[in-house]
């Protein structure tokens, strides 16, 4: 149910005839969902609504309505391109992530992970827990 979600993500309408129409549909859905949530008794006080918007003027309007989190797809694309210009060797990684068969992102509970991982280093097999793997990844 809506009221049990910590964050509600609203994706842009790809079938809209223009970016302006898509953003208009997104704003309309946000208003409808806010109205539904206000009519229900059990709503999370810190429940975040995160829309995907396509135009900068819509971003300003959404922020002025009190929503602080959003995804501006145009800005995101520009940031990815700027990053590629700055570090061209990341192009392969970006291409792999964005390819239709390249990446699969799954969100799992921490408890679903194995408690230990085995890693062969030279002739020795190391046994590491999740936190040790994360510490190595951060280093």
C-alpha cells in the first residue's frame, strides 16, 4: 500500500507527445497521490515522493511545491556526458550499464547475502564477511 512505502518514485510518461506533457502528467499524478495519502489515517510523516521530470522549469515548480527530491533526466544525461568527456575510459562501464542486456540491478535485504565470502589470494583462501568486503571496496 502507498502509506507503507518510504519513497514513492514516479517515472516520466514515455508515451506523452512532449516533455511538457510528460511533466504535466507527472505533476498531476503527484497531486492525486498526495490527496489520497492525506485522506488516509496512517501515512508516514517523512514519506518521500520522488518524481522523474524532464524540464528544468518543472523542476523549479516541483521544488517550490515542497518536494525536495527529484530526478531531472535532462540534467542527469548532461552529467553523464560531462563525466565521459572528463574520463573517457568510463565509457565502457556506462555502455554496459545502459545496454538493454548489460546490467541487472537488484535490491536485496542484507540478510539475503551470504554471511561469509571465500576469496582465493595466491595459494590461500580468505574468508571475509560482508563488512570486510565493503571496507576493501572503499579502500
